[in-house]
């Protein structure tokens, strides 16, 4: 694909203040899209808008806690208010969770995971659906995780929520396909701020985990993950829906053995 693949398109990216969301928002804006930058962190979101403005892109920050229905739908509503259409919806936001065994998880943690995961994606999709349908289609990009696919230990609430997002996405792809609304999932492996903190604290483990992948590094949020998201957002993927794309350097092929030590409960 060449440059300016998204000229004339509008996009909402949730959780765009940091990490993968930040990378996608910047990549979309570089390709000509007008972007709603959503986050619960106002300072981080405003910073991304400023970064986009520096290279001549167009972006607007919209606060919203996607763990609530009103917060999840706020950035979609803002996009429609500003530009009267939404072409691309990216459900990326996540927050919370803990590293602990299945039997140590709490009801509150499970409920939060599902609120910020599949429910947040569903709420945003419901807000976008009428406009996408009436405008002749659109692209929904939801974020899953290899944690769920490979059943990584100690993150069961995250694993469950992310696999539910994949089921939601495939079902929406089937039901909304006749309206030319595509829905796909990315399972990424990215060098986000949280990963860099993990790598700094556990350099040997991080190196070992990367060495297990055919491409032995973590992906860049803007170029690697953003490049795949750009394809899904563009008209070049007009015949692709209901798929999960593993943008992980091949880590999904044989699985990365994530088995940190935790004491018995």
C-alpha cells in the first residue's frame, strides 16, 4: 500500500493515550484519517493529539471510561458529531487485572475485565452500527490477545475477556457482512510501555520469551501493529472479515511458554 490510504476516512481509537492505541492513532493520522483519540487519561490523550498535530494530522481527544456504556459510546458519538460518519472503529482499550491463580481471582476483577473488554467493544459497536450501515459500510478492528489463545497462566480474567471479544467479532462479521461492515481481530505482541517496564524488571525472561518466536523481537506499535491495522482499515481489505490476525512475530505458531513462578495458594 502507498501513502494516504485513509484520506477522507474518520476513525475512533480507544485506549489511544499509550501503547498500541497511540501507535494506531498516529499511523492512521499519517495516512490521512481524521482520528478521535479516546482515553481515560486526559494528559496522555492530549499529548497524542499534540503529536499528531505536529506532523499535520487531524485528531481530537475524547475522554471516556469504556468500562461504562456511556463512556464506551462517547468517542463514537463525538466522531459522528464532528464529521457525521465513522469509517473505522478500533476497540483497543484495556486496564486493570492482576497476575494470580484462577482460584485467587475476585468477582470484581472478573466483572471489570468483561466490562472493559467485550462489553466495551459491543457498546461501541452498537453506537457505530447505524452510521456505518447507512454510509455503506465500515471497518471494526477489535483487539484480542495471545494470552487467551494460548491460555497463558495467571491472567484468566484477561484471557476470558479477550476470547469473548473474538467471538463477538466473528458473530458481528456474519450478521453485519451484508451491510459491508467488516469486523476483524488483531492479536498483537508489541513493545508497549507496560512491556518495557516488564523487560526492565525481567531482562533475561523477556529475552527468553522473544527467542521463542520466529521473529525474535517485540513489534513496534506504530509500524508493525499499526501497519496491519492500516490494512484492515483501508479499502485493500474490503473482502476480509471475521478473521484473527496474529501480529506477533510468529509466536502463535508453537506458542510462547509463559510459565512464571507463583507460590501455591
